[in-house]
C-alpha cells in the first residue's frame, strides 16, 4: 500500500507544477497584451502656446530657412522655422499654439499654428 501512495503523491506534484506553469504563462500573456496595447497609438504632437511678445528675424539659417526668435509671454524664447506651406510668421500680440518638430540644434520646425 505504501508504494501506491507514493505513486499517487508523485502524480499530483507533477500536476501541480504543470498548473503553476500554465497560470504563470497566462498571467505573463495578459501583462504582455496589456502593455503592448498601451504602447499602440499616435504619440501626442509637440506643442507650445502663448501670447507672442517679440518676433525677431535672426541672422542664421537652417536648410535655407530663416530662423525667427519668438518670445512667448515674456518667459521663453524659441528659435522657430516656418518652412511648411501655409505657416506664417506670427505678429506680436497673437495668442497661438504652435505645432512643431525639433530639428537641428533645438530649432522648432513649425508645421501648424492655431489661434487660442
């Protein structure tokens, strides 16, 4: 009778290990699907907004585009390029949101503006 009990206990231990492995794989698969789902989608566009307090054309150029120093709200100055068709250099006093891509040495390549 002792042999029979040992054989039965060994079988249930194997079943236990198999169940633990299955549970672990199910949890890992669920976490993987969740994390991948969070990574999908478009990243938010880069924007900066404020009231234009100063506009100055600089002496430099980037890829044949004029660089403008734009100050927003007396706080920060931005070196902006307006190369995309339809984007225009703003006037002082305009309240705008600028959509941009960073290029070169920290230049803001503006591709869209939106009035606030």
